[in-house]
């Protein structure tokens, strides 16, 4: 099986990803899926995912130094002392000094990454340079088949897909400032976000259990990029998505509710450990992605399983939470940031 590589944003290096449990995922998404549909559905169910998570993440770490080195985790970023991080679950649910270790651009019009992740960007518009046919998700299914108002609002818009690998910091942060105008959960399966699984199953992200938050940024104090849909998607071995918005560090976490104002860059939710995915959808013409992310996607000579699956260059960029993802688009008519 071909290796999977991505671009390290800070250095520009091409890095080969050590895909965790890759052999198991290939077995599940090829032999089991092709030969036993019933068993495949059982293994990607909520119950099986919870059991796999407990087996893999609640055991003591026998050699913490080796485990941390293998995962590339920097304990100096963590708020908790190292001796308290004695299981994979505690390590993956770690809190970090994000104000220092993940500084955020100060500009109001900036959209930031919601997670430490590997990102691909695309568009639902056939006229866009980054148009991608529906493979990662079915747009209508992703937002929920009953939510026609959001289908219309985000039609032909732009999107970003953030793949959190098991070693990553698992808190999601708010990518924009704005007011929540809708918030709901859609039940579903627990497909892996391993690249092999993604290219093997049609529209996996719109089949998985997910939480949808619709944010209006065209309000006082908002980022000014229109409506933004933030979709948090569970995956294999993810037990839950815990909403835990905090206005200061991780203090006094709150449930996310309609009418709440979210401040950009703050902790919003926590994935229970494993691999998982964030998806952001923006309204057409309201934002522009950072050029380096688009340029990286189109690099040749990088061995990406997504490139193989899509038959076109499609290379991920490793991005840090709260770092630049894009900016508000400038209206040609007014010379300023587009508003409602």
C-alpha cells in the first residue's frame, strides 16, 4: 500500500505520516467491507467504536517516553504535570497553554483553524479553482436532509476539512467570532478518517454521527464572513463530542446553545480520543483561503492517498489550531468587507 505524505506548514517539509492502525483499517475497509456487509456495519457502529476506544486508550502507558516520542507530543505545552498523564486517554485529552503555544493573528477579518490537524480545502462551486466533486461528503446529507434553509444558504460555498489524527491535541476552538443561530446533532456511524477509509467509502463524513453549529458572523463583534457552519464529526474509536465552550482558558466550560456569542480562538469542544474530523463550510464569495494551503494541495511528487483516490493532486497541510486559515473576502462593489 502506498505511503501517505503531507506538508508541514511551518517548515514546508514533505512528511510521511505513520498511519496508526493502518493494517487494521485496510483489513476493515477492504476485506471485511467487501465480504461481510453485516460485520462491517457492526464494527463501525457506536458500540464497537466505544469498545475499541476503551481497549486502546484506557490502558496504562508502559513506556511513556517511547509513547510520546512515537506520537510527537510535546509535554512542555501541557497544563497538567507529566505524572498525571498516565494513560493514552489523558494524554489525548490534554489541555495546553494555547495562548502561548498557539498564538492567534490579531486581525478581525482572519478565520483561524479550529484544530491541530491536517487540512484540505475545496469548493462546492463548479467555477472554482478548488472545486471538488462530492466524495468526502454529500453536502445536503452533511447538514441534515431536513435543513433546507442551510442547504440554500451554503450552496456553491467553500469548505475546509480538518483531519485530526490520534496523536493530536483534541480540543476544537472557534474559527470565527459570531452568534450561534442553530445547533443540532445528527446520528450516524463511526467510520475511520484514515485516508484509506475515506477514499474507500463514498461520502463517509455525511454518514458519521456529527454535531452542527451555524454561526452568524455578521453581528456586532463578529468576524464579518457571513454564515459559517462548523461540523464536528466522530470517527472510529471516538466515544463522544463534549461541548465545553470557555471564554477564558478552559475555565467554567459551558454547553453550546442557540443565541450564544462565540469568541474566535476559544475552546469550544473536546473529542474523546481517537481520530476525528472538523468541517467548516462558508457562504459563496465571503472568504479566501490562505494561498500556501491551496498551493500545497496542488504539489506534485508528494505521495498522498487522497491524490490516488481522486486522480488529481490533493495534498494536506499540517496546520495548528488558531493559525491562519483564510480571510474575509473584499467586495468589489464597496471596496470593503462584504456584509449582509
